[in-house]
C-alpha cells in the first residue's frame, strides 16, 4: 500500500470534518462490497467517503490501481430499474445490468466509465432508510 494511500485511509473522516467543519451524518459497512462508508451532508448533496475493508474488494482494487481520490459521482433517480432499462436500451454499457443494494439500503447501478469519459457514474434510488 502506498504511503499517501495509507494516510488517506487512516485520516479521511478527521480530514473531512476539519476541512468542511461537518460531522459524518451516518457511517456504515457494506460487507458484500467490502467497504466502509461515511456520509457528510453538504447543502442538498451528500459527500460519501469510502474505505476499503479488503484489498481484493472493488474499492481496494481501485485504490491500488489509481490511488486515493474521487471514486464516483452518484445521481438520484426515482426508479432505478426503469433508468437501467432505459440506459441499456440506448446501448449504454453498464457494470450492473440489474440494480443491487448499496449503502443506506439504496438500490444502485453503475454506468461503465468507458461510457462517460472515464468517470464512474452511479444511479441510485433511495430506500427510505436514510439516517
């Protein structure tokens, strides 16, 4: 593990709280994705920090390959099933051809970054479990 990456992982919450002057609204481990999350409300948006719990998980592999930084941008939708179906019908390459469970119990799906100039895009439907 790179030195800077290790520092990022150890201090990400403390750094965010110091930089933005806010506290995490919610933290959660998503075991099947091998990640810990911390959610920071900023206006009408939420900044989500991710920490890998396993170097072989998707976030662990991302950090090993690219180092710390922005992982993805998420957009809220009313109906993730319909959104995925519409994207697939348009020929958009999806990582998830069917939505899956994410943090907060949200239903999520990712658009392949090859479709969006290298940016990983998540579409998510809130579950109502927001804290």
